[in-house]
C-alpha cells in the first residue's frame, strides 16, 4: 500500500507547483519605434578588363630568309673581283662576298615586321566592395504600462506580437510555502 502512495504524493506535489504558475497567452503591444541598425562590410570582388597590346607580325619563310644574303654575297663577290688584281682578286672577291651577304641580309629584313595587330590581354584584380547592410531593428514597445526594447531581424510594423507568461515572484512563492497558506 505504501508503494502506491509515493507516486500519488509526487504527482500532487508537482501539481501544486504547477498551480502556482499563472497562465501563458499571446497578445500584441503597440510599437513606439523600429530603428534599423546597420553594419558596413567589405566583400572583395574581382574586377576584370581587356587591354589591347600591339604586337608585330613578321612574315618570314625559309626561302625569303636565304635569298637576300645569297644575292648580296654573289653581287659582293663579283664587285670584289672587279676591284682586285692578281692574288688580291681572290681576297677582294671573298671580302666582297662576305660584305655583300651581310648587306643582303639587312636589306631583306630592313622593314622589320610587315604589319602590327592588336592582341587582347585580360587583366584582373581584386577591389574593395564596401556594402552597408541592415543587421536588424531596435524595437521599442509598450506593454502593461512599461516600455521594453528588443532587437528583431525584421520591422514589426505598428503592433508587435508578444508572449506573456505570468508567475509569482520568488519571494511570494517562498512565503506561501513557509506559512502554509495562500494570500
């Protein structure tokens, strides 16, 4: 019989504690103000642009590169043979051929590149991107003759839903248990 009384006594004790707490309910409160609060953040972004760089285009083929020195060497050798006499004729021909080959090579490439064209070069860099964002709203509202303030992630408008939970203060609950009577 005693085993059945212990759970019953525990249930009554818990029920008495729950009876001391008042009801909870939802209500609305008038909003005095909802002021947005901001933060400044840096979100770096990639900034890319195209730049056009002139680049020479050479027209060189295997045949063109040998024709100038060959013709220059032959011409220089013939002119050297006309200038020299005896054994000096061979030396003058050799010197004329060498000089003619060098001059022929320079003349065949004297214009440098035949044309220029523009080549696109893509360049990128990271730049600061400062943004201002709303982090929330500092909301001031009135309820039951008192003014409250809270931070919300949204603007509640003219009325703020509130959840009200009423329970006795710690001193009142202690006095109830001490003298055994309710007030």
